C-alpha cells in the first residue's frame, strides 16, 4: 500500500472511499480501510476528519 497516495486521495473531496478503493484496485473498501488502519493507526475516515478541518486564523 502506498500510504501517502491514499492520504492525498482522501483529502480530495471529490473522491469517496469507495472511489479510492476502486482506483487503487482493492477488492473492497473494507480491505483498503483495514490496510490503511494497520499502516497509520487510524481509519481513513478519521484521517480525513482530522485533516479536513479548516485552519483557524491565529490573528483572532
């Protein structure tokens, strides 16, 4: 698994996890999710939530 490629794809709001699994030739999104969790310690959904949050303006 190319974790960095999956991470980049997860941050693309136009792609669903199912789309990513298909594009990377996984048999199912469950297999992709399982391998991603083993490699990173978090699910793809959690990674996406943690990294999609808007950056807070530190000047306020």
